């Protein structure tokens, strides 16, 4: 579970820095943005795979039944939070790949106009924001399960 979270956070912070380089374009920044977009994309894909494995092997059989049990007053944690998280989670690696492809298609900033660079920067910020959202929703669900099982908040 920690590797899933860790790779997701690495992806998010990589794309935060990529956004900074896209908004403040320098020649050294292009090489760094390319490198960080590759690292961020790989981290997002790894988090995707590990998270999917966790969902299939652990969450679905152990956590979800606790959340949706008749006696649970925290059913919303699955019905709203996890349902939203599942769909958002699917898009993060796809968005990361899009930014990575854009950056690998150029060898100088002049090949990317300002408007496109700014849009790619906004997309990179969106990736970062989605990672923060996903992390927050995971914490909400974990806290809900602990509360149901009597572990406290």
C-alpha cells in the first residue's frame, strides 16, 4: 500500500515541477521537464498497477464489505468517495502520458508555442491536483474503516 501511495506522490510532485518548467521556459528546464515527465509517468503507471492489484486482492474482499455493511453509517465512504476515486484514478496515467509525449516531440522550446506550453502546464497542474485529491480520498476511506472497526480516527 505504501508503494502505491509513494509512487502516486512522486508522480504528482514531478508534474508540479514540470508545470513550473512549462510556465518558465529555459533551455535547461526543457531537459529537466522531459526527464521529470518520464519519471512522473512511470511513477503514475506503477501506482496505477499497484493500486489496481491492491483493489482486486485486498480492498474488494476486506475493506469494501466493512464500508457497505448494513450496520455501517459510513457507506458514503465507498458509494461516493471510492466511486469518484476509481474514475479519477484511471485518468492520471493517461494525462501524464499526454504531457510526456508533448515534451518528447520537441528538442527546443521554440517548437512549442506559449499557448500550448501554458496548456500543458495547466494539464501538469491538474495531474498534481488530482494526485492530492486521490491521496485525500484514500485517507478519508482509511479513517472511515478504522472508525467502523473501532480503531479510532
